């Protein structure tokens, strides 16, 4: 069996048992598991090839030529192969812009998924939907972060995986989290030179991280993490305890000014790579009406799910990092668990079979949860990088709303981020708040002296990605919908149209 | 802004603001532009500040360019194709330009 490649919206079936959004580790694993049961499965993904961000281009890259990507990356190979051999319909370059959950998904009542492929939009139906939309990097708003020459660390890693290109030297990596060290090590191995890593983590010896240490001692991340840290420190300049950061330059990044306890320094930079951890990509889930909850340890909003990925919206499930950050390997197991749960809820897998399977998978997944708490506490970003103190720093990149302007508007008393939006337009540009939502919540929480949990985040609506009017107009319309708009029965409508004077 | 570790093996040609460029077959447009040494791909709609691709994963919308006449395409989600005509976007699109042109053409 092999996946059926879908390259046009018309080639999708009108209805599936399971529609999976995203072909990263969770999505690929869910599809592989589900297609074993004979269910009709579609995988819709935005990129040209499967793998998501973590296993990007896993089906095309070969270890010989790009050895520097490291053992963890090549672990994705087996999953990529299994997915390629599944019987799912796989639409690459497909943008999902809306999920309309059926209110009561009984027989015949199905969720509707709005998708665009190759410029044509289509609504397809699904008995169950799994969102496996992964993670995005947490925004790191510092002065100058909108300058050309500044990218996220994730972007540099994507460029390395997909094109074998490295940032122009001198390179400055700044921020915190394991990805920053992993990227540094990959770049060194790939042959990049002249790199400095500015580590903005808080001191290691803090109670929040130490009390979670015992779990970490048994974590699979321990040896790997330490090895990475030491290797990087031996080979490039690492500055720890960085407590403020500013990117300098007129029309492009030219340098970085930073401060530690020992004082302020300035270094040259052609490329600056920012990173302070990842947060769940929640836009699609949120727009589908799935409720969100604040995860205090990971300092991010995530959709509410049970242990098997079910949201309170029946038949809408979430797998992998988009339900809370756990990493690629946990995501892969989550994909399997959630697929089995979704199909057994629809009666496509027998209850006793699914219960045993889910049980076994959950024990496997446990291993990757160990030590996660320590990592989360260890790499918790400094507050100054979550809520920029400098009034001039841009928070909303699309509409160029500064931290100062936000604080001013907040002082006028809007109850939450949604009202703030209408005051100053933050979050109303093309990225739909993806790069400012986290910061807006943090600033508002700090100004009000409360927790981000009390502040909440933007309410999102479909379409979560821009759709052209022509695409929407091209959708086939039900007679009922035509009548609602034109006020006439479609038959009359048609007749009248032919009578229009030419 | 980005440097290739190897020469392009399977080249495809495209133009950016009229200048001929090359990319590796199957490469994403945003990466290709950065690897070709392009500093910025657009000017922001509010202040006109130069902007360049930032996340390369479809999240930030900093990579918006006009491709073969279609505005606001995310260059990081689009593969380069032979003969692609890519243009930078300068600030907010002039929505009235079309009507002015039409008027001018009227006798
Ligand atoms: S570079 Fe961020 S959306 Fe394209």
C-alpha cells in the first residue's frame, strides 16, 4: 500500500472517516495507525513534503550528504517511510483555513473542513478530525527584532534541513532553550563559522528547576542535553546570564548590544537568530471552538484535551505539540493514541482492542514526559523577554504596535486582549496574532498584576489563513445557502439570471 | 543573509524585481531569495520599514511577495518554479491604482 498523492482539491473524496491536519510526527503517526484499520483517512499539510518542521524533508534528505542534522533527525526516517506506505490520501501544499465542527456528530452529521489546494477551495466532510498542527516559536520581542537579518533559530534550522544553507557570518544566536544549542551544534558541524551564543536563561540553581530535577535524572534528554551543552561550549563563544538584548542596525541587522552582570558589550552580527522555546500552534483549534487553558509550567495557552487527545468538541481531537509541548518522539506516540481513540469513538475499532493498544502506547509515552518539568522550569524565559520593558519595542510586527502603545491602551481599561485589539489594531494583521498574542497576554498580565490565565488570549475565527474571495466564490453552494443570500429559490435565481440585460 | 554550503545542482531560474536569479529545484522561494543575497523582500504597510522572511514556516507573514501577478503570497510556503516572476511589495497595496489607470484610459 502507498499513500495516494492528492494534488487538486477535486481529487479529494467528499467525505472521510478521519481528516488529519498536519504531516509532522503526530500527523504521520496518526495516519499510519489509522490506515491500518482500513479507515478512509486524509492528511492535509501545508508543505510540499511530509515531516513537519522537525523532520523537514526527511523523505528527500540522505544521511550521507547531510550527516550534520544529527541522530534525532534521522529517527524520523522510519516514520516517514511508514507514512509513505500507509493508504491515506495525502494532500501536500494544502492550506486548511477552517474547521466547522458538527454540533452533534451523529450519523450523517459531519465536521466540515475548508481547504485550499493549488488555488482552488473545497469543503470536505469528516467523521472525526485530528489537529496535528505542531508548535511555533515563542515570540521574542527585543528592540530591532523586525530588521532584515534577524530570523528565528527555527528558521535557520529549516533552511539547513531543506536547502543546506547556513546563515551569513558573523552569526549571533540569542535566547534560551535546547533548540538553540542543538542548532549551534548543527551549524558547527555543517561548517558555519564565527558564531556567538548569548544565553538568556536564568541561573540554573533555582528552586523551581531543582525541585523537578529528580524526574530529569531519568529522562532520555539528560545525556543528550548535557552533551550538546558541553560540545557547544567547547567550540564557540557562549555568554551566559544575558539579561538584556538589543539588535542594532538601520536597514538590516549589524550588531547586538547585550548586558550581563559584568556590564554591557556590543558585537558585530550579519545574522541574528532568536529563540526562547516553542508554544503550541493553536489557531485552528481555537477557531474551531475548542476551549483553551493556561499551562503555567510551559507558560502558554493550549487546547483542553483528555489523555487521548479529545477536546470538548466531539469528534475534534488534537495530537502532538499542538496540544502541549512534548517533543517529536512524544508527538509520534500521541499521534497513534489519538488516532485509535478517534476511530474507536466512531465504532471503527473495537473498544477492547483500542483500550489495550492505548494503554501500551501511554506507557511508552510516559518515558518522554519524565524530566519535561525540569526542562520547562530550566528554560523558562526571563520576564523581560516576555514583556519588553522598552516602550519603543515593536510587539505586533504586522501593525507595528509598540509595547509603549499597548501599555497606554491597557491603562484605559479594556477587559482583555480582544478589546485591546479594537483599540490599537494589534493582532489584526496578516499573521492573525500568531507573533504577538503571547506578548500581549504577558504585558497585560504584568500591568494588571495578575496571571496570564486570567487575561486569556485572542479569540480566533476562521479563516485562520488568508483565502482569496475568488476561491470562496468558487465553492459549490447548497440551494439553501443561495436562497439565504439572494432571497430567491435557486431555480428562479437561474431563470432571472438568463433574463438579465446583457 | 544565507550562504549555500554547496553549489546549486539542479538550477531553476526566476526573477525578483526583474533581476534573474537561480535556486535549487524544489527549494522554497523565501530560502532561495535569502540565499541569493536579497536583503529585504517587502516594506511594511505601516512605516515602510524593510522586512525579510523571519520564521520560514508560514507563521509570521513577513515573506509576503507578489508572484506571477498574485499579491501576498507566502514565499516560505511556495516552491520556486522555472520562470517565476517575483516582485517585492512596497508598503500597502495601492487599491485605487487600478481605477486611476482605468480613468486615464477613458477618452
Ligand atoms: S517567513 Fe514567516 S511566514 Fe514566511
